[in-house]
């Protein structure tokens, strides 16, 4: 079967078009950890400087990061998450938890985040309305894009 020239309209695809490029989520990781200076980002991410500069520009243009000067001579900037950037932090935490569980042993975590309760963070996705934990078997998809069903595009 040939790839569709018009794939399913999807907020996941739209988000990945913005933050799915190599190094973009790692930039967000570092900025959320408080490491927003360019040299810190280069060191902690390992990205080539030109690619990192491109990712930073795109994240700033998208309103995910802000760029603020911290030194006049030479002019230097630091990056901080906007509200939209902070709203991506749970995605990072969930990815980290998944990686710790499926790619590493429990005793081989590269970082542990302590929650205010004093324990290592164990993130879960919950419904904002009822507060229950989200489980796959509790979800029902209702496509809203015209011409699309759960199975794909309506027959023409």
C-alpha cells in the first residue's frame, strides 16, 4: 500500500514536527533543569553548535523558549521555558520514566528526580476532569477531522 499524500490530521504529528527533531527534546530537558546557556547546552547535549543554534531559534520562534541576554560584552543569551515549554515537561518526565523502566535497570538510572513528597518521582497520566489514572482500555477515540474514522479516511 502506498503512503497517503494526506496523512491523518493529528496533534501528535504537529507537535513532533516542532519538537521531534534530533536534540529538541534534549534542549527542553536541559532548560527545564536550569541549564539554559548555550555553552551548557552544547556540553550537556553534545549537539553540534550550528544544529543547536537552529533548534534554539525554532523553539524560541514557536514560543516554547524565551531568549534573554545575561551578558552585554560579549553578548550572551540564556534560554528559559515559556508556559508552553513548561507544559511539555510532563512529556519529558513520562519519556524518562519509560526509558528507566524499559531501557535500563532500576539501579542504573542516570538521574532521579525527587518530588516534593521526598520520594523519587513516579509520573502517571491522569484525567484532568476526574483525576483517575489513564489506562489504554479506558480510552475511546472520536475522530474530529472531517472525512476520518478511527480506521482511516472515509472511502471516497
